[in-house]
C-alpha cells in the first residue's frame, strides 16, 4: 500500500489506532500546547488552583442546620481565620415574608494536626452588622461602615485575635464621613483606602484614605472615582517599584429603576494620584471576590452578572407603578417565581494580566460560588468564607483553593 507523504502516513496510522490510545495522545498534545502557551506568553506564570470545602460555619441559635452569612467581617490575623457579623434569612425567604437578621457573633478557626480548619473560639462584635467594607491590614482586620437593623453605619473597627488567651480585641478607628454599605477597601502600608458604596439616598464616588500612623487626621478625600459604584472589588498590586490600586466591576443602584452593572476596570496610580482606565472584563460583574496572585496577575472568583437581578429590579419598578391590583399581583407572582428559581451566581474565574492589560477566562470553582463576601490569602491558600449563593440563600461553607505557581 502506498501511504504517500510522511505527514499522510502519520495521519493514517493515527486513524488506525484504538480509541483509547487516540484520546491519550490528544490529551497529551493539549497539555503540551497549553503549557507552551502559558509559559511562553511574555513570561506569564503557570498558576493552578485546587478547590475544596474546608469547613462550615455552625448553625444559628435555634436552627438545626447552618444558614451562612452575607457581608461578614472576614480576615486572617495571627495565623487564624476570623469571621463575624453578616446577615441572612434564617426563618424564611424574603419573598415569602422572611425577615433579614443581622448578626454579631465571631467565629475563629485554627489549623488541626493535618492542616484542617477547626473552630476554636467564639466571641461577639459590639453590635449586629453586615455589608461593611472588609480587608486585612498588618495591624488587624478592618471593617468599615455597613448595614445594621437600624440603618447604615459609619463606624470603623480594627479586629485582632490574640491566640495566647483566645481573645478578641476590637479598637474603634475614626468614623467615616458618611454612613455607607457595600463599599470596598484595601490597604498599602499604614494607609487604608475605601472606595464607593451605597449611601442613604445614592451611590458614592468617593475615594477615602486613612493613615493608621496619624489617626487624628481622620479620613482624607482622595481623587474621586471615575464612576459611582458599590459592590466592586478593590485590589492593590505591586508593579516594579510602585503599588497600583485596581477598582473592578461593581454596580450603581438606580432609584426606581434598574441598576447599572459594570465591566469596567480602573487603576489608581499612587504616585501620580490619578485614575487610569484599563481593559474591561469580558462581561459585567458585581459583588464577586478577588485577589492578586503571583507577580503580575489579578484573579476574580465568580460574581453576579445581573441576569436575574436586573429582571427582578425591572419587575419591582413595574409593581411600584401598577395601580390595578390584579395586574400588580401578577407582577408580584412573576417576581417571586423569578427569585425562587434563581440559578446561582457565576462560578467562573477571570484572570487579568497587569503586564499585558488583558483578561482571560481561566477556570471555574466546582462548588456554589458565593458573592457579598471576601476572598482571603492564607499562605498558599485562597479562603472564601460563606456568602450568598442564590437570591436570599447563604452558604455556610468555607471554600479553600490551594494555589500552585510555576
């Protein structure tokens, strides 16, 4: 038999191979191609993440099963995971008449003999609160503003866990200029930065800074944000000899209308004190979590694309305008059905290269991925504690992602 050219001969031999062998060869080629693309793209690092459910929050008082929390205080301090506050609907979903409950319990997790997370201590915040701007500074976990049973808050706390006597220390820092919830924050050295958030009657475009070494100065007004935004992600990233701050996604509430959800990204140059527009995400996203990982990458973990959220808001606006009681009830039923059938939030992981100024879709989290919580870095592990996984539904799970960087 005449096989023709060498390339034709190899192709023909491949076609005659058993299917199992073909699959192994195709998989090997795919791995080689992926490795080559990743390692040769302007020095980009290979970063993989292996996910698991590391632990779960305990049940609320009077409940057999844990409900989970949205908008909790969360951080790593003194090599312990601290989770506190937050809100949930423990006795019924909101469209079924359930009331939102705010919490003040604090849960501290340590490591067991095999590295597993173990609940080792409980404590309390000064009052129930959720949806504060949450981030870890070298001096403690900061929680700024938020929402309480009595409305929005402007108080700022620094929370520390002291392992020697298993105690929580809470110090009050200078209050924010105005009460705000669902703002976002980060820290660089002794400076704390807070961006946006929802005020009593609007959405903020304020960018504030507090110097922990000069508390008497209070919160300083920085150059305003390019947009009014809440539910965004704020991440600092070291690049060459300076640190930039990235404001990613989020949304703007429209009173009586449908919120605008952003795909935008802006970087704040801490040397020039200016905002610069960067490449937008592949799609709009709010209330997700994110971290800087490796030398030149920012990762976003899930979030709300707004597919269901905007439809519900549209129906709420229609309900408010509808005067016919029959039609109004039809709209209410439609809204409730939409919320009850909420599919959950995005589990996709987006990766941004600060060197190339571009986004790629990399992978997904194999569990219900929460929003309105905070991604934390604990050595080589990503921790995403609790959060909301569907409309009105929280997860008690603490997700862990082990990172491998080559």
